[in-house]
């Protein structure tokens, strides 16, 4: 874990590193089994669709008929292609976009939640080779409640009910929001300059009680700790748009880069991320590039686990950045 210096601790020691009155903000989004497999009609052959979000909104809507999806194999799943899910219904590709994205229309004989429940698979990252039921189950936080994400808020996979109870017993206030993790979070940076990278919008919601708790903490100067980069984007995007923490349903395409003026988040729990990812850029903006590189170097030397099912670090803002 990373503070003004670098300490190596266990995640279950988190209550020792937070103080009474600190606020820990959790993203209680629930990952949906958004990978669905069917057969191309006509022509035969398998096709995979990863549902990202409804075509007209970044927010998950189980009643939506038109969706943006990633299609594989992209060279064969083209406009006009029908993908059959047998007795459950079909999907028709109506438009093609860059990087494998397609707009599809669902013609289902069952509800979308039933389709996903019957044939959907969890959208595990491509570097996770294990697609077992155990891996599928692990790709969900213990406090997941609001369906809509196609990637897990992975920093929160470390929490257990016992750890959350201990944090509350120590006087740490837990606040829950939700952000639908989508392409904006996991799409890699393909441009040479980060300021040329365009973030896809993601939907988030802050309930009135959560907004009131966060605004009280912010105004009183208490430390607000984000469990994951998704929470940082939601809170900082909300504050930047509204001038305070405001309840409601919103979308954010905020791309946090070095030089960003953080207004609410003082601590961050985050995993070790892939190179050329917006997540690594955000963490570097938050903690300073040198501090993050030092932490990554030590983590690699000590064989920490990286990426979605990997280890985590706690970063405090305020130390010298650079």
C-alpha cells in the first residue's frame, strides 16, 4: 500500500489504516452476464455478442431493444447479420462502428434478464483464461446490488462482509453509490497522446442519503476514500458538474489525467493496472507518476498479482506528485 512512502500490508489490515470518521465509498454495481453466444443465420458458425449499453443511453435498461455490443468474429458479424439464440430469440445487426462495436436489435421471446440468466456468461477480461463457475462467481463484489456493469469494480473484489463490519465497528462510515462499468473504463488508450483519447460515457447514480453523507463529510474536511477508480470518476465528475455532491442519475465521460484538480477524493483503493490504460493514468494523476512507478516496481519485485484478480494498494492524495 502506498502513502507518503511505501508500506507492504495485508488487505485485512485496512481498518488499521483508516481512522474513525473516514468515509469509504463503495460502488455497489452488479456485473451482468453480458456475453451471449448464438449462431449466425444464414451461414452458420458461432457468434459472440457482449452487450455494452442501450443504444440511446449509457444506463442499463432491461427493457431496451436496441443495444451497442461488441461482436466476434467482427469480420463475419456485419450489418444485416442475424444471430440466433434458438428458442429464446434473435439479434439483428443494424449498424457497424469502429473497434468491433455494433448496434443490434433484439427480437426475443423471453425478457432480456431471462436470456442473460439462461445463456449469458460473465464478461471476464481476456487475460483471465479460467472461465470456470468459480471464476464467474468471483467476478462479483460481496455488496453488488444494482445490475448494469460489464466489468467488475475490481478493487472491491477484496472486501468481505467481515471486513466491512470491522470497518464500521472502527467508526468508518460506509457510503454506497453505483456506476455502470463499461467500455469507458476498460478500453485501452490507442493514441500517442492521452489528451487525444476519448472516454465513453458511463452512467452512475447517487441516492439522496449518500449525497447528504458525502456533502457533510466534504464540508467538514473528513477524509473520503474511494474504493476503486470508478468511484473517483463518479464523485469528481459529480462535484465538477454540480459544485457540490448532488443526488440523482447522471452520466460521466470524465477522463482524469495529470494536472486534474481533485476536489473530494482524498484516498484511493485500487488494483495494479495494465499499461496504456485510463485507470493507470488516473492513479498517476492522483498519486504522482514517480510514486506510482516506484510502487509498481516494488510490487513486481515482490511478485504482487496484477490486474482484475490481483492485489491492491491504498493511495493517499497530498504527497508530492511528479
